[in-house]
């Protein structure tokens, strides 16, 4: 009877020990992509496109859009603190506000993102026509 009790107590202890080791090691096996995404020009570029697209499609008037785009440019200047140089140019024509593709767009946008890091330089560029219904390349 004593051997059986000792066996059960030993097994419970070993299972607890293995569970604790597994929990401890699980934190080291998680994939951390935050550093990759923080330094990824393409991710930032696509994110900026989506923000501009949302700004255009959610704005009700052309005059309001002009102030929203200026505010957005000011907001995007903060990325210079992270080592990015951004050149964003908007061309807004309120005469085309109600146009849809293939007509002329109300907003033309060019984006260029540069990052100089540890002696290397990367650059991402794009030009987009934005309608109130969304971006067209």
C-alpha cells in the first residue's frame, strides 16, 4: 500500500513539474512580429493608403476633405521621429468631387517613404487616384 501511494504522489509531482516547465518555455516560443512590422516600409505604406482612402470616402464635402488632408499630413509628420522621411503630395480638384472611374478623380496622391537605417536606405513609392468610392491604382 505504501509503494502505491508513493508512486501516485511521485506522478502528481512530475506532472506538475512538467506543466510548470512547459508554461515557462511557452513564453519563449511565441512569435513576436512587432519589431518586423515596426520597421517594415511596405506595411507603413499600405497602412497610409488605407488611412487616406478612409479619409476621402468618409468625408461628405470637398472643402471638408481639404482640411482633413492637411490635418492628416500634419499627423503623418510624427513618423519622422521613427526614422522615416515621408513625402506625401495631394492634388485635390473639387470640380471632380462626384466623378467615378474612369472619369478624372477628385484626389490624386503620391506617397514616398524613405528609411535610412544602419547604412542602408530603403524607399517605397506609389501614385494613386482616389475617388469617393475608394482607391484605384
